[in-house]
């Protein structure tokens, strides 16, 4: 279990053992059933390649009116609770008593990616974002607190956890590509990423 620091992003390699990864997947199963991942649309009407859903009091959604947190899934379903093994990661790595309002669940199928962006729809940037990688490897790109400039990339593997806090909280980041079927955690392949956030 190594800890890397890349531009103030804390990267905990192999934070979750294979057994712990399997336990998180098991705990996510009912969540994905209750609130099925959907394809968000950017405000320009373009479908995103990543499919998304959420757990927690609030979920992140995107559609023609913009990006925002909402109390319900687009199909009018309440978001399921954030599973305990996921909350445990948050509390262990942040040391905070406060629980996150949102666990955004991103599913990257073959060919999916996420462009460079900042996470800035939350009210208080003093809280970190904790990001858990499960399944196929993802090529994570780290930029700067402002748009442009040089970037650095590294592969995130299943069980790695990234903490974006402090000076990195508003840094640009994205996922260029995944190595489809590089992991056997998800029987049908793909990458699941969980981001835990305090929203309000
Ligand atoms: O998939 C990842 O590793 C990053 C996801 C992300 O940046 C986000 O959901 O805002
Ligand atoms: Fe992000």
C-alpha cells in the first residue's frame, strides 16, 4: 500500500484489498438495482460516455439545463443510502465525523472517458473529494487549479483511492481511457469510480 503525492492529489495505491473490493461491489449491487445508471447529457445536448448514478441524500445529474445536485434520480427515485463499506473509506481517509451527502457512481464501459474538469458544484471546497477506483485500469490525468498548462498522467488500478483536498481540491482532472477487461472484478468488464462529496 503506497501513498503517492502528485500535484497535491494523494494517491493511495491498493488501499482496498481484493476482498475489500469485492465487498464494496457486493454492497453496490442493490444500489445499482434501485437507482440504475443513466447516460447524462451535457448542457449542449451531447451524451456523456460515462454512465452515472448516485447514492446518498443528493445525486449529481447533468442535462440540458446544466450540472447540479438533485434529491432524486431522473426517473423520480430517491437515491439509495451510501453503503457502509464505502462510508468507512471516507471516514478513514478524511478523519472527518461528517458523512458525505453524495456518492457519485461512474461506470466506464469500453471506450468511455471523462474530459478534464474541476469538481466545483459543491458549496464548501474545504471538504475533500475521495475517489475510489474499482475494476478496469483507468488513465487518470491531473492538471492545474486553473485551465491549461502541463498535465501529468498515471494509471489508477482497482482498489486505488485518490483524495483531492487542500490545494488540489479545485484542480483539473479527467480520465483519458480505460483498459477494457484488464480486471476481473466486474464480470462484464468496465471501470467503476465512486466519488464521495460533501455537497452542502
Ligand atoms: O473516474 C475518475 O477517476 C474520476 C471521476 C471524476 O473526476 C468525477 O466524477 O468528477
Ligand atoms: Fe471530477
